[in-house]
């Protein structure tokens, strides 16, 4: 996804229009634009359209050349923003491979316009970084999103699009981290990648390596990470605006791969454990978005990062470790590692 903009007409080759139903009666919800509803309803009826949520029906047209009808569920005078967000996201995913499309959904309020923009932008995502011979088989996400509205000159609507773009871009970054295989994402490389993104935003970055963690008593992070050849880290990124109304700490679990340690997980499904660092990715993505939006709230994001691996150095059931601050913990299950790394980071964040 490259760009978001506002328009009052359908000027793109592809359009997204809402479709709802009550008691089997379909209703086209085209928002700020007008289409030939009678002809289109007849086509939709013949195609078996229901208007249910997550339903996408493609109809060849003239101008635009194809309309993607996205289900809104039960017909309503006004649709909840979350309903519109999900409908826009479903349509954006179906539009993969196309360059631009106009989203003409029943969005008149600022909250509704924001929801359509966010949903469309979040739906325009793909992760193809490591594909080689099969990459050509996968379509690139929708590049440009046009939101049809009568409020094209409204400053608040324009700001809503900027906000949606920031949220979508940072969410895509989080998704990229989650999808990256553990061969390419270790505690150290996670920190390096995030520092490169944080520095241009003016954020303060602190990275504690394994020696510092051990010397300063971060027993939870060290205990989990000591079985891996890739040593643990504690990443701290802070955003401090000049007139902050409050200060909050975000703490996210960052296990870049979780075998279960000596409480080894079954092989079936273990590949999904590359996503055990989702919490860390989310808190870092959140602070980036907050900084870009220039919100007047101070944030400290903490990401305790480790690999939970099997080796002669791995923490054993019945081992006792000391959490940051001095509290001792008996480890009964090495696969319950998340609470150990989070304990260190939460105490440190206080």
C-alpha cells in the first residue's frame, strides 16, 4: 500500500461498494457515489449474493470496470465503524494485484471514514520477502486507496487518512517481524532493526546485552535465554514529548523462537513459535505510531528478547532464578518462559 487519498467520484478502474440485506432483500450501500442500483441488484441476485459479512462478490461493470461488493451484514441506517473496517479490509485483500481502487462505502462521519481508510490500508498487506521461484505466483497488495466521500476538502478527514496510513505502516512492520523466520530474527537482530527505525523518529534507544543483563540481575531473561547460541537482549525505547499529559509503560514478550526448552514442545506446530515475539513487536510498533502521531503522552516500550532453546546450558525444571529486584522463582516448567522475561521487564519498567 503506497497512498491514501479522498475523492468525490468513481475515477478508478476498480471500486468497492457495500452490500447489506434484511429478510433476504439486498441493498446497495454506495455512500457518496451513485450507481445503477436496479441493474446491479438483478445481477447480484442471480449470482446468489447474500450481503453477509466477509462476503465479496465481483461484478463486471463499465465505469468502473469491476465492482467489488463487500458484505456489511444486516441493513442499517448507520454502520458501526468496526463493521466498515472489516468490510474494507476484506475487499482490499481481494484487490491484491491491482494498482488502485475507490472505496465507496456508507461512511459519512469522521469515525466511519477513518474506519474505511484503516481497514483498506490494513488489508493491503503481503509478506513475500523470502519467496524465490514462487514469488511470481503471489500478487502484490493494492497500491493506492481512494476513499469516496463528500468531505474531500475537510481537514479532519485528511488527518484521518494520515493517521490511517501511519497505523497501517507500523502494523505492517509488526506483521513483518512476526512473519520473519527465526533464522533471520534473533534477539540481537531484532534490536538492530528497531534501532534503525527508532532513531529517525527522535526516540531514545537503550539495548542491554547479555553481560549487562547478568550483571544487573535480570535472572528471568538470562534464565530463558541461556540455552541459546543467540544471547538475550532487553530493548528499551522511550518517547517523551515536551508536554506529556501522562506516562505509560508498554511491555511485550519477545521470545524470537520457543522450543519449550527442556519441556520440549511437540514438533507438529512448532514452526508457529517464531511468532512468540508478537508482544514485543506490538509494543515497538505502538510507540513508533504514537511518536509519528505526536501524541502528548510519554511512552516507555520494553521488549525482553530471548530464544527458549534446548542445550546443556538450558534452565532445568526445579532451577531457582532471581528476577530483577531480587524475588526468587522456582522454574517448574521451562515452557512457561514468557512470565519470566516479562517479570524482569515489568519490574524494571516500574
